[in-house]
């Protein structure tokens, strides 16, 4: 899709069946939609299981307290929503605790974010929705990614 090619937010594809491989396993990732994030940021411990590329964009990020975190590289990951809709997204890699999806990038790519106590979601340009969970106090959604088993080669970028 156009968004994946432009490098920033989400491009949903058709539902897929679960991939099976002796060298990979499914890992659940809970992604936080972050209104303060300037870019999508993936934690180092998750990104290092993929084939990382060079730094794209800014060389460092600033936390809410002003602490500087270096941008360590980039990674493109295929993720699957609980209903097995696939989306590919590009991420910067940094020493953060959890995957942070930049709300600004979502909006800049023409998608909408609806925040409501009863029903919050990302409304894709395609009309599809990614439902957001607010139960932890921050908007999150669950995804599944294929990760290599220990000792196996890193996942390659698409």
C-alpha cells in the first residue's frame, strides 16, 4: 500500500492464514498509540530479531522529561491484528520499553483517530478500523509478529 511505501504508518491488507515455519514463532506485541511520539519507535530487544536498516529521519528522540534517546536504526515489520488482517509499518529503533505508534504519523498519512470512553479506534483511509483498548490508561492495540526462534537467522525485511 501507499503508506508502507511512503514509510510511515499503516497499510492494511486482506486477512491471511497463520504462517507456519520450524524457524519462527508468533509473538504478541501490544502497541501504544502515542500522541507525544514524533515517529513510530520499536524497542531494541524486538527490532534486533529483525534485519535492521540504517537510521532514517532524526538522529535522536527526546522523552517527555527532555532526556535524549539515540535513533539506532530502522526496521519494517509485518504485523497481524487479532482477526489476521496484516499491516506493514516502518519503525525507528530506540531504547524504549514498548512499541510506540506515532499518532501524528497516523494523522499525517490521512487516517483518523477517534478517542471516546466507549469506543476508540484508528479509522483507516480504507474504512477499516483498528480498535483501541483504553483499559491501561493509554490507547493500545494487540498485534502478532513472526519472530525467529533463538539461534535462527534474523527475519528479513520485505
